């Protein structure tokens, strides 16, 4: 881990595995490092990034106004796939917060990244290690495929921690007043948030911009068509040529020429396989991906969210 920490201390970038997706990490207190993150990703300056911490004890370095219920929620889930957006402290860079009065914080659970964070001893800004708006990476090879031509081989590093076990980005909860707000769906569910906090959860944003919450996001170059199970045959009839299919193993269109991208066994398996399947569609130069939507509960809700945003993007060519 010494090389990674040395790189981070010198304002280089390190792609790190988390339990959700791979992140492109830099020192969150360094304007130079954060600027490089945005430039490498092509990320708009108004889009905030999440600060990753080695433990909950560092939260006071980034905010002095986190609601008690938010700290209780974090204490229950962290390390884990939860981000809380809290009022920012005086030392938080404008670039990190996207110019807003809030900052997103989380403690990831991947052991490799936790080791780096503990040795680094501070916060790392780490949005997903892909070009802005594209499919998030869940393996080190995905990072290299996406950013290998823009990372500096003499300074930057990509750490291989294997396939990310969750596969979709962290749940984001707005925590700037008495009401929890679900700003992005993930593996931590609305029901869990309500149960742990004892509060009703809102989906109102109050105008706060959260990472990955734009209407169009998470998109492959192929056109994504999300459908309900009953609409599979009808949708296939409108598609010409070979297409990619993500659907439960026991579900397939009759006599259709297609590439099976994933056959998830359940919603958690769907989340785990989703981004790799979308990347495979691009590698196969498919024009269309038909994705049968999972249930709208638990992590299935997060998968539906990502597929609907990918579909809203249309074909991405840059």
C-alpha cells in the first residue's frame, strides 16, 4: 500500500476498489488532485464528489453540523455502501462540494481501500473511475479500458481488488435537517433507513445536487431498452438483428437471435452483474440491450434506477 499512499500524497490519482464500484481517488484536501479527477473524468465542475474516509471518527473534520440521526445511521451501516450528504465544514473545497453548502461522506467496506485510507489518514475524493456519464467500472480492467489513455503511467495507479461485490453505487441520503432524504438508490434500502433512523424518509432533494442523480447517466454506447417481463416478446419483435439480453435465466424470447449478457438469479445478482453486462454489450458492438427489469424493492430498486437512467441517455459516442 506504500506506493498508493505515496502517490496520493503527491497529488497523483489512484483507482481503488470499493464494495460498490471502483473509484478514482485523490486527496480531497488538495485542489490539484481534485482538479485532476474532474479533468480525467470530464466531469462538470458543478457535480459534487464523495469523500471517502477510513472511519466515522473523521467525520468532524468535514462537518460540524451532521444531524444525530445521520450519525446513528452511519454508525449502523459503515463501513458499507452508504453516503450521507451533510452540511459542509469550513475546510471543504468548493470543487468537492460542487459549490454547494453540503458534502457527501462515506466509509467503504472493501479491505484493500480501507487499508489505503487508514495509511493515508485522511479523506479521498473518489467518484467512479470512468468517464462522466458512462458505465461505472466493477473491475480493475474496466478502469484501464475506460481511463487507460488518460491516466499518467508515471504517476497514477490502478489497484486490483477483484470484482466489486455489490456492483452499483452507494445509497445517498440527504442529511442536512431532521428529515432523511433518499437521493440515490443503492444496496442500503429506504426501509433500512427508516427503520434505523425511526423517521419517515423523503425523496425531495431541496435542490441539492447529488452524485449520479442526473436523469441520464450510467450509459453504455448501446441503446438500453428496459422492459417489464410481460413485454419481452413484443419488444423483441421491434428489434432488428442481434441484440443483447439481460434477463432471468428461465426467460428468453423464442427463436430470437441474441447475445445473452447476463442471467441474474436474483436482484443482488442482477446488481453484481449489471455494469459488466453493459460493458460486454459495447465490446460486442451491439446496438441494443434489452434489460428485463428486476423487482422494485431493495437493491432491485437501485438496478431499475440505473437502467432507466441509462435508457434516458440514449447512445453515447464520446
